[in-house]
C-alpha cells in the first residue's frame, strides 16, 4: 500500500469533518421528530426518521 499524500489526507479530513457536521444536524432533526411523535404521531414523521437514519447509515458506509 502506498503512502498517502498530504493533499489526500487533508481531503479525507475535510470529508470526515463535513460528515460529522451533517450527521449532527441529522441527529438533531431526528431528535425533534421523535419528540414530536410523542404528542403527534404520524406515518410521515416515522418515514422521515427512517429516511434520515438510512441516509446517515449510507454516508457512514462511505468511510468503511
């Protein structure tokens, strides 16, 4: 395996940083949807939670 260049490492760090930021935003949105479910359950809210978590899982797989 060849050594990675500093540009490649920087690009990876940038992608990881962006992933973490987007993940935190997604988790905040899911938290709000779950809290909303406690008082206002709807199929749309459940679907939005599943879609958001599915996207988070897919984005995380990119780093595997």
